[in-house]
C-alpha cells in the first residue's frame, strides 16, 4: 500500500497544484480536517482558510501553506480540491510558497 496520493487543487481558470502528497489539512464548516492515503471516499464542503500540504518525501515537520476561499474536497483514490480562489502564502523572498516547519 502506498502512503501517498495525488492531490490536485483546481480553480475555474487553472490547475493551481498537482503533486504526490502524504497528507492535506483543510478548513471545513466543523473545523480543521486532515486526510491521508486510503481515506474513506467522501466529499465535503470547505470554508475559507488555509490548506496545509505535506509533500511526499518532505521532512517530517515541513508543510506548504496556501489560502483558499472555500469550495469542496472530493476524496477517492486521489484527492481533488475545488475552489474559486487560492494562492500560496508567500515565503521570505515573496516568490515561493511558504514552507513551515512545525517543530
């Protein structure tokens, strides 16, 4: 069994992100929820808030952070997040996605 899955984040005008990830955390109407490989198939509404993306092969405490305007998440063998607006939280040089180390 693979411990990662393909994540896509799409807006009406483009594919914002596509990559192999180990976990994604989103903001739902009932709070933050995290999803990993082999999660039960589901579809959930999203509130505006942060997307925390842990890419495959990244350090244990390393996350890419983006802000999204709500939408929904479709979870099957892969995960697709549909939102109207999403952008990377900018890192120190303002050109790259902000990467947070949680430890």
